[in-house]
C-alpha cells in the first residue's frame, strides 16, 4: 500500500532542493560567461597585441621624451613615474572594451537568447564583470615584464599587490563598460563612445602626470574622476618598493587630497568599490530594459 506524502512534508523536502539547485545554476552561468570571455581573449592574439601597443608607446615615447624635459629628480626619472599609469592604462582599456562583446552579441542575436534564459540579469553581469576583469588583469600583468627596462624593481609581494589592485580597477571599469554597452546597439557607436570617455578619464586621473601643482579648476576635475582613486593606490604600492628619496616623493606626489586633506588608501579603495557597485546596479537595469 502506497502512502502519499503530506503537502507540508513535501514542501519541507523540495523547497531547499529548489533553492540549492537555483543557486548552483546561477553560479554555473557565471562560470560559463566568464569562461567564454577568456576563450575570446586567448583566441584573439591581435587583441592582446593591440592592447599593448598604445601603452608601450606612452611608456617609451612619452616617458623618455618627457624625461629629457623634466630631468632626474632625487634619482627618479619621469619614465619611472609614468610606468604605473601605463600599466593602469592597459588594464582600463582592456576592461572597458571587453564590454564590446555585449554589443556584438546583440547585433548577432545571441544576447536575446541569453536574456530569455531563466537566469537573473545580475548573473549575466557578474559573468561579464569577472570575465572582463580577469582578462584586463592578465593584460596588465603582461606589462610587468617591461618594469626592469625602465628601472622599476619588482618583488614577489609587489607583484601580488599590483595584481590585486589591477583586479579591483578592472572590476570597476568593466562594470562601467557593461553599463555603457547595455545602452548601445551598434559596435561603431560603442567604440566612438568608449574613446570619447576613455581618453578624458585617463588624462584626468593622474596616470600620465603628477596631480600636485595643478590649477584649482583642473585639480577639482581630477577629484571627480573615479579612476583617480584607482590609480593613486596602484602607484603608491609601486613607489613604496622603489626606495624613493624625499625629494622625489615630494616632486612625484601620489597623494590625492580633498581641500588639503590627504586621503588614506583604504578610502581610495572604498571609493573605487562604491563606483563598481553603482555601475553594477546600473548595468543590471540596463540589461533588464534590453529587448
């Protein structure tokens, strides 16, 4: 004789299973989207090379060219100063342009198939965010091989710190790129918008020149740029490992100040995290409105 299970008992058994399977399914989707971004990156060698050309030009052409004008200050050269900014440039460019895959998928219809799947929009954004951040951090890590060529000393601890800060920077810029891509339907438009946003953000972040000694109006604009707070701690950890003289530290200052108050590193990192969280929410909303 078969005894039917009571609804209450059946509910007690099935509810946890559904929750668990749903969470596992969402994690699997995140992993698949992340893996797809990595496969794209590995298979497109031209993307890797093109992501290195512009930063390398800034490092050697601008760095050594300006070194002749600025000279050596306290045993520290301008090309050594610009190296962290060039590495950050490589990370930021790769992270923001990794969102191009969303526009590509929209044009060819694959994004629609992803959006009608029974998964959360936040899951898709997480997968894109982790994939783009991983790719961007890998691109920035490749730039570490150029450090000895410009006189930057690397240690194991410094490399770990740089990779962690690269990941944080890449997460923030990838979420920003995904948000922009969620609002654009053509690849040509995305590239134009990205170039229009990317260059001002880089030049107004202190990546290529010290933030001290700027006119008040320009200093105010640099403080509004979230990328400023990502590059400052990145440069700080590199400079701390170089045993710079006091004169060089004053001349090539890495400190971001608010009305004369120097920001601690933890606050700079918190600002970057807040920036990433805000644009993560906006990216999720943008994909939710995508048809």
